[in-house]
């Protein structure tokens, strides 16, 4: 490394230069991009290795179970740096999301020692944690001997840290003092509006700011824009239909999925008058201006339609809108983003968050080594690499969000995205009640929605039936 | 029927045309789709005029699909290889185990023979998930999870009863005297089995093997529950990446064509054996 | 030393005895005809000897060696199956060569061996053909050739002529004894045709319901059948059977035939009063004048020329049918009333209940065979 | 003939070997399948437990409680009903179609043979791939069938995504895949019927409907029964097509046994309920398969008798 290169890299390490600037600078010195990355990697390695024994588990081999996702791509692209830093080896199985969680269940339910670390969402830990399949990570986080000083756990957005911690009591508050840290947040999604700017302009529709406006705008777009429907939301018979836009809006009206009584008993809360009114509005919106195949819609279809110009807007994960604005999509560069508070009376959006996280298998034979990997994968360095070089949005660390390079890149190519995030982030959290029947109840909820949309059951009646069934299941499981 | 009226002949012709169109159209349409880009696929109304492209196949065989939000690394070639490995080995194993057993059931009336044969046949009709779900747990514990050996074993559940019952029927059709004649000529039991019974039942064994191969190739649920990414066959692979790519319909079509091609070619090549095997397997035994 | 020796062989299928204590000895080099109606156990007996059916009890000895527990391939037995049982996927040559390949003979030895029997059986011109290309006669000869090719000590022939046409059957019937003699094998020849049995066997074993009813020379069996049933099976036209109860008068025992007294052998005093069956061969009845002694009046109903003889159907006054045979060309009566004389003195007499023969009395007074 | 005293029984080497042989030959196959009985036993055991992976502390034997709960569980009755309706409709439609097509193809002409071979192709398609093919063809945006439905006035045809047409759509795929199976079996049956009764009827000038109802159908009945039972056994266990197309939705429209058991196990991790569901399906299929095998053995005896 030449003297000037060394200076540049050191400047970056001291935080005076962002990574993009660094690589540009190196480029000016005649270092190729790949070479520059290698240089940065080496420099980082030196720097990180300075105050922590990263090589404590050199020679150990870890196995990961991963979902097919941009986060995974970003991580795999940067794995070389981890190998170099720690001298450990990492292998992995990647599955598409449709079968991913079935795989995780199969592996963990049987106590398989095959995997050390796997991807998960917070909801899943409500099953995995009580089942004894995953490890409480507080043990490592709070152990200075095992955690690098630079790791800065507090740098992770507090809401996300809280949402991934649960004390295991059904109905227990997330992030309570006695909570166990079941997983480490890795990347997350806020549910807001992503829309097609061209279509909105053509139809003369303003970006909706509450549910009434959304229903109206969607209907108008549905009428006026040829070949596209008004609004894309998920509809498959799965928990995934409930948790994005639907629950975000629902929570915005102050509604809950379950009531928790003082003595810890759970009961259904979705058959209140407010809830019924909201459901009716939601169902009508889908019937009027949703996708025709709505009941098969997962986030893939929702995103696909937006990217292909088949829908005018979506009320779903912000990162889905982010990806659809990228190359390879017919509507690339034409999408806009806006925060969305469904309740006209609400002061701010309340997006329900989905947090892709990393968890450690309780059956791992190499837990310390696995923690070394978790630290690295959820560390600031990798987060910044993913956010700036790859599509690792949304990053979970405040320091990354503070990174000017990252912000300006977003602002330039994804108009409104940063604002959308900043406005809604304070209200972002998990609005579900943590309890082990999460999947039973949300799946049934989705099935009920499907029946309402198909006019098989009136909204009121459907919700009453749902609530009765939920109560019965809670009682059967000794929770209600 | 030789004196069919012109009206009747026309009606028959129309009926047959409808039948052929209904059963052939999906295959033809998907084949056409696999040579189109997304752009031509997404046209409405659908059109038969397009510039054929091999890009979909190239992408599949090259292993990179560019889709929304992520570049999907697909190991479709690996999936195809897995299908080949699983189908060929499980049918070979089933033949190795099933043909001697079929011979025993056909030739000897031994104590419990009908009960054993019934038990083996009833496996054919047991709901697969009944055993697969507990098996998924056991396999993890005994280290058979995500191994070819474990899958090949489970595949025996469908291929073995099939082979057993078809081949048994063929053995029963061979006169035992022919084998006795060979043994009386001074040949051992095993020589008679190898030189007489096996060659004479050859067509039946071929039919059963072909049919078993197709069932194994087309199986979905076993691999869905038991196989990981690197062992899964095309049936699971194709379903998995339809949603993951979600976008490249031409590539999905190409994947369907690629995974269907072996069984369809086999069916065309060996249709007589297959028809006989099917009829025997279900009707005659 | 006996070629084949069966000792008390029993075989049951689902409780019914196919073979019930069969004992049988065939001296070396002899051809024994095994005769019996279908279902009498002939084929099972052959299979027990061949080793493809295991007896439930009893021993099988071949050439003095107990082979009861030996598998078929070790017994050195040649067998020709009734349905030929040729190997359909092999040429006639390979079929015949099967016993020789089992010994791993050198190709030249093998070829010579096959050609020898093929020539003997006159099928040397079809050796290259597959069984389905052969005529029935050729198939039969191929099966025979295969059984003989290994020059076995024991040859078992399971009704080999059953599925071939009449001409060929006749030819083979002439040819086979010569062939068997030439090979010098001990043979058992199963047949359902009494003439075949008489033509081929030095002795005939008659099997009834899984038991040996009689073993004797053809002549003995014809003239002194152990039982009525055997008597009925041998002879064409079949033997005439008449229910009688011998009586006695001054001249000795007699049987009453249509009011006439038909004298019986004087030694049959002990049969007097017993319910008997008189068996009279058609050639033992003659047409006579009405005045001849013992003449029985009958009505001639029909007449059939049968090669070397003419057979007449006559009915007695009591309505009993009689078949009468006379050499072709000998004069006979026209349809209508006539008289016949029965050579009752030399006729066969059986116990009506047991079917055992009473007359002629066997030497020593005991009845041979296992009819009792 | 003197009776020779039987030698005392001694070990019979050959007979022992011959007795053991069939067992030796069939044992490996049996053992390989017996392995399957172990998880089967486990499934029974699970089905008698209250067993959720997410609540390991609550796991205990509850004996028949899972089964008793089904009685008052509308979801179970829905599953049972959907499975039965699905299986019965599939079999009836396939039988009628299959028989009609088999009759059309009865004569051995070159054209008929070519068509029979073409009919093999759907049957050789993996059901899950077939469901993918139909999913593509019924896509609301570009599917050729959606377009065609629009052309003939069904503008709003939503195929598998509407509860009104979902059953129809998956049945369509089932019919597409499995009708050829019926055709081939019934064709084999038709062509093996003796010709005399038909010739006699033709001589008598019997009307063709009469011939069909009074001669063809009765003689074909064993084949029809066998083929229908076989299909019924498969159809009541349908998984691939439904899982591939809708995963049991929309709503609970297509929630059949195996799909529900799969979701119970993997999504809700309710192992006890999943196992109990599968046991009930197993009981149904076992009863059906006993009938089937008996029928099939009779047919086999008949086929053999005619040889």
C-alpha cells in the first residue's frame, strides 16, 4: 500500500471520509474498484483486529440457514472479509421464502446440530424461544470478553432491540427488563406507501395521507389508469397478509389483536366496532381497486405489479418499493414514497415492523464462534458496507442512518424514502401481542379476510366468528 | 360402427379434437412461453407471433436469474442432477429389492406371503405426510436428513410397491415348468432365476422400472419435507423459484419444460411399456 | 441295483393326498409306463422324482442314492414336460444344450452333444430356430432332445405325446422304445392312453387316486386287471360289465345271464352268493346260432367298423348293452334279433363292492397290487 | 410289497433351504418398508398428545382428546367435507370423461393410437408442475386462459384466487393430469372384452345404447371399479396440486387433509393435531384400500382365469 493510499484509508477509518469517497479517491490513484474494496477490507481488518481477538475461533467452520433475500446477497458478498478477519469458514443453505420457515422448523424441531446461525423474524422467536430452540443472546452481548468494544449494541435502533426481546410470557411486553434477546436485528421494513409518480400525475391524484383518502385514490386510479389497478396489498392465506400494511393501519386506529388481562389471560380484540369499521373499509378497498388475484398475493406479487406498472401504489414494506425502483423493472426510477397514517385522527404513522434478524441455534456446538459471526454480521462495518455497496436497506444502526453518503444516495435515487423513514420510524414497532399461537391466529385472520373479500361472510359476522375461534384456541392452549 | 353416419363421424371428429386440444394445449403453450421474453409474455391479448429466444434456458442453465430486488442464484442444473440421482438410484434399489421379492411372492406360497404382499401394497396408499412429518424429525436425529441415502430410502415407499406388484404379475405369467426344466438340466436355482425368469419377465421389469422412474421423478412431497437446497429435485426447485424470482415468467416456463422433458421423452419413447405397466399395475398386478 | 426306487412317498395338497404311500421300483434300464386317469397323481409322482415337488413323507432313491433332499439340479434326471416347457428366449440349439452348459462342457463337446441327440430325433435342421418358430412336433422333439442331451441316468417323460397330432404320436410311439433302449436309461413314461402305455412300457404301473393299483406287464394288466376300474381303462372298446351273483348247480358255479346259465370256472366256489361284476372283453363274445349251448338272445342295434375289427352294439332282453367285437371281414348278423355266446369260463369276475378281482384267481390266492 | 420301515427323520438340509428362500428373497424389501412403520408408530403416539412445539411445557398425553376435539371443530368438518367433495367430484368427472374418451378411442386405428400416446403426456407431468403451468395460464394479467375467459364473457374470472372458482380450477388441473389414467385403464379393459356378445348383439340388431348399457358397461364394471377406487385413494390424499396452487385457500375453500396437516405441523407447529388429522385420513384410506385391494385381487384372478 502506497503512502497516499494509506492516508486515504486511515482518513476513512477515522471517519472523515465515507466509503464511497474513499473508493473514489483510491480510484483517482489508479486503484481499481475491486482492488479498492480489498484494500478497505484489509484496512478494516487491521483496525478491527486491533482491540479484539477476532481470530479466537480461527479454523472453526460455521453453517448458516438463510432465506433468499437481498440481505443475504449482501452478506455473502462480504463473507470474504469475515473469513479473512477471523480465519473461520462459513457455509450456508439458502432457501426461498416460501419454504424457508418450514425448513427452519424441520431443522430445529428435530434438534438438528447442522446449523449454528439462521435468519428469522421476531414473530418466529415467539415459537422458537419457548420451544428452547434458540439462545438468549444477552449472555454474549453483556460479556465484554466475548464482544468487541466497537460492537456498540446501543447503536442498534432501540425500537428494534426491544421488538426482538421478549420475556417468554404470553402477552408479555416486548423489550421488558426481564426480556431475553432472542435474536439480533439485521435489517427491517416499515410499512408505508410506495406509489407510481407518473400514474398519480396522470390521474391527478394526491398521495393519500389516511385510509379514506387511500380508498378514494385507489378507486380513482383504478378507473383512470389503463392496465393498472389502484392499490396492491397482500392477500395469501398466511400471517404475512396481516402483518404489513393491514396491521400498520389497524394499529393506527388504536386497535389490538389481543387483550391482555391483568392476570395475564389473552382474549380476542378484533371484533370491536372500530375494528369492524376498519375491516369493512379495507375489504371494500380490495374489492374495488385491489388486484384480481388478491387471495394469492404475497409480497412477491405485490412488488412485481408495482415494478411492472400493473399497480398504481402499494401499502406494504418500504423496501419493496425501494427494490421495485431499481434496474430491471419497467417502472424503475418512477416510484415515490410517503409515510402513511391510516387514522385521520392519528398524529403519526404506526408502521408495524418486520425485522429480519439473526438467531443462534440452541443446538449449535460452537456457540462462541457463532457469536463471533453474529457480531460481525450485525456490526456497523458490515451494515455500512451493505447499505452503501449493496441493497441492505433498511439498516438497523443509527450510525448507518447518520451516514451522509447513505442518506444522499437514497435521497437522490429514491425520492421521499428518507423522509418516509424518518417520519414513521418513531412510531415503528411490533404491534402484535407476543404469544405462541401467533401463526395459528394470524393465518386464520387472513383466511377470514379472504372470505370477507369474496363476500362469503359479512365483515361483522366474520370478525365475531374469528374472535370466537381465537378465544377458543387460546383457551385450548391454556392462554385464554 | 362401420356404418357410421356422416353426422356421427363429424361429431366424433369434433369430440376427439376437443380432447386433444384440452390435453395438449397447456404443454404446447408452456413450451412456447419458454421461448419468449417477459415482454411478449405479458402482452394482452396473448399472441403467437414472437421472436423466439433462448435466453430463458441460458439463464437457467447458467444459474443466474435477475429478478426484482435480488439476483437469484439458482442451482437449477443441480436440481436436475438431484432429480436424476434420486430417481435413478431409488428405482435401481427398488428393482434390486423388489424383483426378488416379487419372484418370491409369485413362485412360492409361503406362510404369510399374502399378508406381507398386502402390507407392502398398502404402503402405496398410505398418506405420505403421515410418516413424513415424524420422519423429518427422526432423520435429523439419525443424520439422514438432507442426504441422498435418506431420500432414496423414503422414495422406496412409492417405487417399491409399484415394482413389486407389477413384476409379480409378470412372474406369475411364466410357467414354473420352464424354470424347472432349466434346473433339471443341472442349473442351480439362482441360474434359473437369472437366465430364465429374469429375461422372460424382462418387459414387465422394464415397464415397472419406467413407471417407477416417472413416479419418482414427479414426486414432490417427500423432497418438500425432507430435502435441503442442495438435494432438492426439480419439482421442489421449480416451485421454489417461481415465487423467489416471481417475475421472469419465461424462465419459469423454461424450468417447467426442462423438468418435464425427461418424463415426457421417456413416455414417448416407451409408451407401449408404460401403458402396459399402468394397466397391469392397476388392474392386473 | 434299482434305477428308481420310491418308498412310501406321500404328498398332500391342502389336506387331500395327491400321493398316498406310493412305493415303486424301476430296475435300471427299464421303461415303466405310468398310467392313470387325469388327477390320479401321475404328474406329482414324476415331479417328486424330479425334485421339483417335495414329498411330505417317504424316500426317493435314484441309482441306490437317497436323493429325497437333493435339489433337482443334483439328481441327474432328465424330464420332458407335457407342455414342452421350452425356453422361449433361446434357440432350439440352446434349449437342447442346457444340460451340457450346466456341466461347462467345452464348446466343441457341447456342439457334438447337441447334434447327436438332434440327429437321433431328426431335428438337426431346425436347431437355429426359436421355439415359437417350431411346429408342435418339432417342439416336442426338442423337449425330448433336451431331456436326453445330458445322458441322464433317469428320464421322466410326462405325457410327451399328448399335445401332438395323431400321425406324429403314432410315429413316436414306434420310435421311442428304440431310442430309450439305445440310451439305456431308466425311464418313467406318464400317459393317459392305455395303448401308449402298452406300447412303451415293459411294465405298466397303474395309479389311482394317489395309490398304485397295479404294477404288471401290459399283458397281465389286460388279462388280469387287479380291479374293475383298471379293467375298464384298458381295452377299446371297453370291457362289458354285467352284474351277477354266482350260483351253483350240479355242474359247478355259474352266473345267470338272461335266464341262461353261464358256467364259471369251477374253482370259483367261494364266489357263490357274492355280489359280483362279470367283465367280458368284447372279443370274448361270439355270435352263435340260437341252438348253441348257452346262447343268449339279443337284439343287434348298430355296428361300427373299427380298423382291424368290427364292433357291434347288442342289447339283451333285460336291456343290458353289450359290445361285441369280431375281426374285420368276419361275417356278422344284420340288425335285429341274434344270439351270442359268452366265454364266461375265462371271463373276469370282480367283487361288486370293492372292485377287486375274484377270477381268474391270482397265483397263490393273494391279490397283487394295493387294491385292498 | 413289503413295507420298509421309514428311516428316522433327520435334518433335511435342502428342505430347510427351500423353505427359507422365499423369506430371504422378500425380506430385504420388507425391511426397507418396515422402517416406515417406526414413524407411523410415532405418528400415532403424537396424535394422542397435546403437543405444540411452541409450548413444550404443556406437552402431555391427552389420549383421544385431539380426536374428540375434532367433533366440535368446524375447521375439521370443513376439511373433511372439502376432501370428500374434491375426491368425489374428481373421480366422477374423470370417470365419465375417461369412459367417453376410451369409447372414442376403442378401435385400433393409427389416429387413435397417436391420440392415446398424446394422452400419456399430461399423466407424465408432475402434478406440482402441472399446477404451476395452470397458474401461469390463469394469471390475471397475462394468462391465456384468463384472456380466453374474458373473450367469452367471463371478464371477472379469477380462477384459483376466488373461492367460487378455486375448486373448479384445481379440479381442472386434477382432471387434466389424471383423466388420461382413466382412459388408459378403461381402454385396456375395453379392448380385452370378448367380442362374441357384441357380435351377437350386432346380429340381433340391438340398438347401440342398449349394447352400451346392457353389455359394455356390465362387462367393464370391474375395470371401472378398480380405476375409480385407485383414483379415489389418490384424490382424497391430494396435496401437490392444491399446495402448489393455493396452499388451501382462498379462505378454507381448498383445505384438504394433507394440506391442513402440513400447515398445522410447519406453520402452527401443532404436532398433535397434525398427527391426529393424518390418522383420520389414514383410517379412511385404509378402509378404501382394503376394498380396493380385494376388488383388485378378484379382477386379477379373473384375468388369470382367462389366460
